[in-house]
C-alpha cells in the first residue's frame, strides 16, 4: 500500500489528465438522475435512488475511454466507495484495473448562507470514516463549501474551516482536496476570487513541510489567478470545478489556465442517457472525456 500511495502521489502531481467527479450526494442525485433520463417515478425511496446512480457510475467507470490515459483520479460518494464495480470494491476497480486514483467526498452538505458564504455542516464520525477510507485504498478526500460574495470575513471563515478539516484528513494519512467554490453567478466573483487566493496562500504558508493538500477551485475570471497557489510547495495540484458552465464553456475557460486541470461532474456526464445503447453511451462519454482532457493539458 505504501508503494501504491507513492505511485498515486506521483500520478496526481505529474500526470496528464483530469479528475472525474462521481460524487453526487443525496441532495444532488435526483437532478443527476433526471439529466441521465431517470425520473423520480422510476425508483421508490433512497435505496433505490442510490442503486440507480451506482449503475450510472459503474457504466461510466467501465466504459472503454475511462482509463488512466486521460483520467487521473475519480471522486466517489461514500456509498460508491463501499459498493462494487465488476465484482470488485470501487476503489480497487479504479486503481488496480484502470490506474485511476480514488478520492472520497467527505462533507455532509452546506450550512445556511451567512456573511456571503456557506460553511460546511459538522461531520460527525469523520475520523472513523477516514480510517475506513484509507483501509479501502482511498488516496484522498474532497470537501466543499461555497463563496457567494466578496465578503472578507466570510471568505476567511470558509478558508479556515477548509484547512481545519484538511488537517484532520492529513493526520489520517490522506491527501485533502480543499474546495471553497466561488458561485459562478456571483456579482462580485472576480473580487471574491482575489480575496480567496490571498486567504488560501496565507494558510498554505503556515503549513508544516510534511503537509500536502490539493485545491479545487472555480475557474477564475482572471486567467492564471491561481498560478501562485499551483506553484506553492505544499500544493500537489490545483483542479477546477465546472460550476454549472456547459462542457464547452468550462473547457474553453479552463484552457486559459495552464496550471489547473479539470475536476468536472456535470460537464463529464453531459449528454449521457440511460436509454442510450452501449455504443452511443460510450461515444458520448468518450467525446466528453477527450474534450476535458485536452482542456486540462
């Protein structure tokens, strides 16, 4: 496992490609399924809903183009981590069979908006979950909060909370992806991003040398804004979220940021449908993967 983690670290730091976000949770799963052509009337209850989304994720993971050639990592939901793909634990199906580094979404959703931001809700049992994840071969985690306005106090609180959770993750032997998303519809998006960059850099500068984090950030209004973070010795990689942009728009914006790679969810699954034949599904997914990969180079 130690050798695997060293190889995973090298792949995440130096590899060409992007991270697939397959971590829709309870709140976002119904919408993801509707976009995939599965209406709420077609399943009854939460268990059936998660069974449907697992089928979708399994179909993606086993597709011919979903390989380490273009996909560096994949972020999983808790249930997906504990589930199986092709008769193997999902993490093993990713890493052993495809060379794709597995991550786990650990946040439990967002608090109500205050000071122009949404902090993460409490995460009871986090240490136990991290121990389980490491035992299942998970390399790192992802935790999301949201910035809606250029409010200095709110942004400071978001970044402080992200790094606090990140420290717990690091102590468990995993690599955290800190995700303070900036709402793409914010009227003060550009100003908020400058505040966010500066707050993150302050926390990075204070990290001890044995700490490594990743960052998942909204594609900035000013191209190259986050280059200083990507170059920081405590940062393994800076990845971009699609944030509601269409696949084409997200890829066009990402291509202007040489030191960011994609970590897309909705943009990855755009145009996919349960009703498609395997050939149709694989062609549509392959086209999305290629587009996102090229934007990440």
